[in-house]
């Protein structure tokens, strides 16, 4: 099923094939591979990511997470890695999103709307402007100290994300400081199409742990299922 058609649990950042396998075993549907980043250092090199992606067993799927902004580069890199989806965290002009959609109509495109990087009204305007060229949006947290737009371990004002869910014609995935302890509350309040987590399921060494990943998936699954039930009634 094409990504926007169903609730989604995504976890980003793996260091090796063993960690990717752990996520799949815990029920994670999408694994995010942050590469060619403006701020953070990548978790693994591009050839290593490509090898892991090619070894993923459905229904687990990969999504490229990147700050690339030029359509030709995004298409070329996505095809090199073998991903069917890309999550764009940088400032991507409307014309490049249009070019991307034209050049690779099969590619699932998720555009981040980073809470704290600009006023909420501008994020709402961006959601309306970019909707014709993307399949979904993802809200994340801006860290003014590092200028990072993700993998900050920080939550944001969920009221902003909830408003974006209300005004967007595309599904909205919630990210930013999510953990096994708060993901249920976050889903109930924001009512997103899915959730994304990076640092919230890691130990002090930066490795994903089976306990935290398993708890995150369990809490997120339960909250998203309850959201589905409430929307059907």
C-alpha cells in the first residue's frame, strides 16, 4: 500500500544491518536513512546504507532522509540507494518539488514542516503551497542552538502540529522528541497519520534497544488504532 494510505510507524537512523533487523523484528514499518545532511553526521556511509536497504524484507521499507534540495540530485541519490520514498528536511523551492514530481512520479515525497523554524502561520501556508507536489508532511522540531531540523531529541508545541493536521490536505506524520513514554499522549492530541522517532529509542551509546523500540511500537500502534476507531465512529 502506498505510504499515505495507512497509519505509519517510522524509526530513523541505523548504524548497521543488525540494527535494521531489530527494527523490523519489532514491527517498524519504515526505516529512515538520514544522509547528505546539513548538520548531523550520518550514522553510516552511503554504500553501507545501500547494502542494508537492498537487504530489507517487505513489509519493511526504507525512506531517504536528506537536506538535498535540487530535484536531479534527489532522484539520482534515491535511485542509487534503491528507496521508493524520500523525506526532505531542507528548504526546497516549489519549482524543485514540481520538477521532482515530474521526474520521478513513482517516488513518495514527504516534506518536513519544522516547528520553531518559522511562525506557525507560515508553516500552514507552506502546507497549502506544497500539497500538490508531495504525498505527506512531517512535523519536526527546530533546535536554534545547532540549527538542526530533526534528530534533536526535543519535542515542540504539539498545538502547532495539531493545527497542521487540521489544515493539511495531505497526511501529516508527527516527529520530534517522541519516546515510548509520550507517543501515546502525542498521538491522542495531535491525531497524526503516523509517528517518527530517532533518538527516543536509543540508549546512552546511541544504539537502538529492543526494549525501547518494542515499547515505542506497542504504544504507537495502540494509540493509532484507537485514533482509527474514533474517526470511524
